[in-house]
C-alpha cells in the first residue's frame, strides 16, 4: 500500500460523511494543523507517537473506520517519530505543582534573616543620636570652677568624645565628664558621637565661668555706674 492510500482513505471517509478538516477538528478537538499534517504525513509538524495514536483512534471513531487497521496502515507506510525516551505526554498545566521544599525552606530562612538584620542596619550605618543634659544651654554662666558635663546617646555601642577625648558610656547610654573651667567665656566643649561604619553627630556648648571675686567686682562696678548715673541726672535737673 502506498502512502497515498492512507491519505485517500481518510479523505474518502471525510467525503462520505461530508466532513471538512475544520468540522473534523471541531468533532475531535484536534487542531486543524495536526489534521493536515497527519493526512499529508508531515512528520515535522506532528507531535510524538502517543499523540498520533490517540488522534487516529479518535478520527477512526468519528469516521467509523476500524482504528486498528488505520493505525497499522499508518505505522507501515509512515515514517512518523517512534516513541522513545523523549516521547512523553506533557504534564497537566492545570494541575497543582508540588512545592520545592528545599527552596521554600531557604526562602523562609532568608526572610527571617532580613527581618532580624533590617532593624540592626541603622545600628551600624545610621546617624547616632546625642542629647546634652549639662550644660542644658549654650553660654551658661556659672560661678563654680568645677563642672560636670552630662549627656546621653541612643546606642551605648557608639563612641563619644568631648574635645577629642573619649568618654566612658554606661549601658543605658549616659555619660559624664568632670572638667575644670577657666575664667571667662573660653570654655567651649565639643561633644561628638560616632557610629561604627556610620556617621557622626556633633554639638557644642560654651560655659562662662566667673569666680565669686570677679562677680563681686562686677557688681561693685555696676553699683558705682548706677550711682554716678543717678547723680548726673539729679545735677542736670533744674530747681524751681
């Protein structure tokens, strides 16, 4: 039997039933592309052998042809692809795929690490906080030559310096430093806190120290000036 007999068998049966390729496609749910390739023995456009056998069985049922005979004729006269390791039916694309447990476990671990590390990033790279408690304001006037500088930072792991000298930070983030003041307004202290691998925060305070003797002398001078001004006003006032 020639290849054309297989082709003619199908075409003759389709003519007898009055079925076109499109109609046969509708009845069998086989793509017209595959029907044409099957009739013309166009192997390059045909799927693997399990599909072809299924197509022939369905076509034979619709056209009322003996499927075994038709399949045997096709096998003898066709050079279709033989079923082998690669001739497997594709998986159901609607079926739920099994989860990759290993990938899921790794994903959970990564999420946990991110959740743990994210809050710590600012501890290494953020800008540190600094609160100066004493002196509470800039240009503070004091009469005692000894003063205790006080402050607090948000992270006790940060490094604190006052005028470039490192200061001990307590676990709660507080720190203190006793200093001796010089007479006058030249007591300026630079507070600096630096975060590991991060930025710095800097602030400064000036303390004006006046000794009791200096303060008394200034008060006396102020009183003299006040008295002199009063006398000048009294002298310049005309009498009636």
